C-alpha cells in the first residue's frame, strides 16, 4: 500500500517551506491551517542567507534576486529589502553603532521580507486547507490520525507540527498552544513571557512622503532602529504597494517597570485602543525625525495598537522523543519560539524545514514503515534540536540587553568604534 500523506499542521513559514519542498520532490502532503485564507500577515521579517540560501538551493537554484523580487518589502518600487541596522539615538539622531554592518554587493546577507508575500510565494501549488484547526492526534509512527475541530479525521504517515506558538493563551507561564498536540503531548513545555512592554502600530503614507521624511535620516534602509534612554523606537517598512503607498510598522518598547506598571498586560495579546498611559509616555520623550513623526502620540491616538508579548520557549529532547512515539515531529516556533526583536525564529523555521525535508526525502519510499518514520524524526532532532534551543537562549539574552540607559548605549558605541564596527 502506498505511504499515507505527510500531514502538516500550520500554514506559517515552516509548514509552507517544508510542504513546498516535499511537493517538489513528489511527496504527497496536505497543510491544515486554522485561519482563513485571506488573513493578512502584514508585517515583515529579516531573512538571513544562512537560512534562505539552503531553501533556494533545494528549490532547484532559485536566485536571490528572484526571491527578493517576489518577497522584499519594497519590491513594488524596485527595492530588495535592504537593511542598515545602525542603532541611532532616537532623541538626537546620532548614529551609535551597527551590530551587523552591511556586506558589499547587491546580494546582502540579510534583507526584509513581507510575511504575506512570503506566504503567497511559498504557497504556490500547495494543497492548503484553511479553516482546519487541529484538536487532537492519535496513532503511532506511520499511522497517525489528525483530528480537527470540525470532527474531520485524516490519516497520514507522519504529522509535522508547524503550528507556532499560540498567541491567545493567557498568563505569564503559558501552557503551549491551543493545539491539543502539545497540550496532551508536551504538558511540561512552557512559553515564558519576557518582562518587556512592547506596543506596535501601523502608519501608511505615500512613497513620496515617506522618502521625504526618511531618506535624510535613514537613507535607503527599510529599518530605522532607534534606541533611547531605557526605551526603544523601531520603525520598519512592512510593505510597499503598486499604487504608491507604503505601510510602516512602529514599535515602542521598554522593560517592565515594577509591579504597578500600567502598560504591562501579559494576559492581553491583542489589538486595542491606544492606552492613555502609552500616549502620556510617548509625549514625555523628546524624539527626533523620523521617530518623532512616526511614533507620535497625536498621530496615533485614534489608532489601534497591538500589545505584543515577547516569548521564549524551550522544549526538552525527552518531551520531543515522547511526542515522536505518536508519529509527530515539531518544527519552527512550535519547538523554539524566540523574541521577535533580534530574533531568528523565522530563519530557524526555514532551516528546520529544509533539514526535515532532506531527511524525509532520503527515506521516502512507496511503503514507509514505522521504523522509517522513527528514524526520520530522530535524525532530524539529532541535527536540528540543539541549534534551535541554543538560538532561543542567545536571542533571549540579546533581547534582555535591548533596553538600557543611553549612557550604556554610548559606551557600547565607543567600544564598537574601537573595534572598527561602526558605519
Ligand atoms: C512582528 C514580528 C516580527 C518578526 N521578525 C522576525 C525577524 O525579523 N526575523 C526572524 O527570524 N523572525 C521574526 N519573527 C518570528 C517569525 O515570524 C516566527 O519565528 C516564524 O513565523 C515561525 O514560523 P512557524 O511556521 O514556526 O510559525 P508561524 O509562522 O507562527 O505559523 C504557525 C501557523 O500555525 C497555525 N496554527 C496554530 N495552531 C493551529 C492548529 N491547532 N491547527 C491548524 N493551524 C494552526 C497558525 O494560524 C499559523 O498560521 C517575527 C515575528 C513577529 C510576530
């Protein structure tokens, strides 16, 4: 009997990447995504060459240019998502240092990709079943059954849990994801919410207005990284449209200020009316352009903002090995969610997908046995597990140094200058 399909739960970065590669290799797979097809993923992520180059290579040698043309945030007006990460004092405009000086040439080591564009590019030709929320898993390697909220049950040979971290669970220490895969199978896993206040909003303007405001201060970069005295203002280009509009994401963040911090809302990860305390706090800052124009209390007071919780999730290898006995392998944020600033989650999601694909592809036969599936999962974790868990630790550590007094930033800049690491 031919092998049953590979079942992929989650149509995010990791689920789509692995599906795209499997389909190209002729391996039958189905993706189940809980949300509706039209759901926009309007924000952007920094993609890095150590992750996207292996993907492009496995896709048969897609060029970096072609990839950038399809997904870069500023592709609509000929851009390649170019990033200059120079940290600037957001109250003076002074360039402090660049944690990752850009490399030469037009094929940068990193660039900004729009999430929706990336999803659309990856989804091409895939069998994605939207509005299918996984609620349970039964079975053993080679014979796994996914159970959906609708009551639908589908059998597969292996189930790839690519369903990320659930962002509606409440509490500081979270049980992981609403997905029963992990509630039932990883009861000990917990996502820690880091003690940081981070609000995010959107602005839209014409490309001309944006260039006028932006170019003198930030140049051609699609990111403006502003650090202040214990608070940060980051602005990123989320997307440009063919009709000449540009969508920008702004964030205002700082460390949690004690027990009575009015802006610390760990149980509310949602879009909300701008809190008055946030407006007051932003008004108390003395920002310079472009931060003063884009993170401006008067401009945003009628908007909605997102309260973003910043996660760090680690899972033990023992838990994963137990899960594998049901024929389930976890990839991406589902197994290693990391802070979104200075984070590498999307890149590790891509790399996990490529590595898992290669292992499945090498083992795939017309009749996949339980032993084959067990070996696939073990081989995958033997290579990928430690990389993902180390990245969570590294990114959480980096993120913990993200909000500091401006004198400390100045010191970091002096040290960087001494080391020649400055633009
Ligand atoms: C604002 C922001 C900026 C970021 N910036 C960066 C960056 O610059 N660099 C970087 O590397 N990373 C970044 N990240 C992180 C990156 O987006 C994630 O690490 C990446 O999306 C993880 O991919 P994933 O496939 O594991 O999970 P996701 O992309 O979250 O996909 C999971 C999918 O599973 C679906 N799902 C969940 N539960 C179920 C269920 N029960 N049944 C069916 N479907 C389900 C969800 O709806 C979702 O579509 C950023 C994240 C955010 C939010």
